[in-house]
C-alpha cells in the first residue's frame, strides 16, 4: 500500500469526478490520502471531502500565500478546528519568498502560530518552504528549543543543507512528482541520501503531475510513479519503498488508522 500524504481533493479541478478519483487511487494501491487545508475559510469544504471517504483524512492550516488574508494572532482558531476527528495534521504552513503573495513578517507570524498548534495538539506540522530556507531553518530550530513538535517538509525541493537540518530536527521529508522531472537531478541527489525511515511520498494534486503524466492534472493514483522513482534512487524494490513510506506515514500521522 502507498499513501498520498499531501493532495487537495477539495479543489474545483476534482469536483466533477471526485468519487472516481478516489476509486482510481484505491485501484492503484493508494490506501490513504490526506487532503490539505490552505485556508481556514475553506476548511468546511476540506472537512466535507474527508467525511465522504473512509480513507481520506485532512489537515487544517493557512498556506503562506493566504497569510495576509487570514492573519493569525495565536493558535486558537487552528486548535479549535483541529478538534474535528479526521484532522490529522497542522498546515500547510511555512514561508514562500518566491511568490511573496503575503508579506514576510505576516508569513512568519502565521508560521509560528501553526507551530504552537502542532506542539499543543501533538499533531505533525506540514511545512511549505520555497526560496526561504534560512528563515525556515532558523524558525524551526528556535521553536523546537521552546518545546518539541513533529512534522515534515512537504514537496521537498530544497538543498542538502535543508534536508540535513530537517532530519536533525526529527522531521520527515516528502517527495513529490518533481522528483521525476528531467531537470531534477540535484533534487534526486539530495533525496537519495535521505534515510528510508524518514521518507514520505505525495502528489500535491492537482499540481505537479509526475512523468509520464507531466503537464496534466495530477491525482492521487499517480503517486505510484513518484514511489517507483524513489525506490530506484534508494536501490530497493518498489514494494519495500511502499512499506517503508507507509510505515513512516502512520508513525508520523498518529490520528490515522491503517485500512483493514
């Protein structure tokens, strides 16, 4: 079994055929999906999707792109929404200095509020970071010193330095379809060195469809292609890679349950 640890099943790209998409994931051996929250104002839609399907869970968070529109003063709103039983993580949150759709100070403030919620609830923090490695590392280290929390770097595209810093903090690293792109040699080099017991796989669907579907709408079933590439990098059979990443997922996302 594989797990798609990060997708966006509430997005309009999926609305017309969501049951078929979830069914195709199951047919491909993807037993669990986590549909990720990006706005508190949109959480009801995220929760509704998770409620419809037994093997779909969700998270609650404010994407850094949305930080200016949904500023957080503390962790209270996140903690309140995370009481819903199928919420299994906090985020996605973090820093995006590539697009800078929200001012950096507001992104940082929201990031810290998410960390506080993750720490308070003992739920994993789902971190987005783009062109912001220095601040991401500094904030995670500083906050870890104030009290432990767990998490992962989602859709990892960073440097060896970011990978080493995340691993030193006890975080997992999640590989997306970007891993399969022709120009991702440097990323493959970094991921090849990540211990097998710290890796997850994801789609970030509907975005970032892996080869051979690049350029098309992504969906959870396609995580099989990322897993196959990652298995090759690690020099292990695909079945072993699937077992390891699935075990890692359930160890990190402790509110989830393995399908019977």
